[in-house]
C-alpha cells in the first residue's frame, strides 16, 4: 500500500508516451519552443516537423 501512495505522489503517468506526444504536452503546458532543452529533444527525436506545426498553429 505504501508503494501505491508513493507512486501517486510522483504525479507521472505510467502509460508509455511517444516522443511526439511528450513534446506536445510540454509545449501545451507552457515550455518555450526555443528553449535549449526543447531544441535538443526535438533534434534527438526527429521532431522538427512537429515543432514547426505547433509554432504555425500558435501564430494563428
């Protein structure tokens, strides 16, 4: 039971999330698309098109 309490306190989902979904989540909660950490994540996971599309939608 203590383990269940500890897991719930982490605030993280136990579901697997794709890199694309994770990026979109970070951007939707306010991460700056031009931050170095986001840029590295995008490059490492080949998500340039996803980031470009997010930026286009944010500009409209």
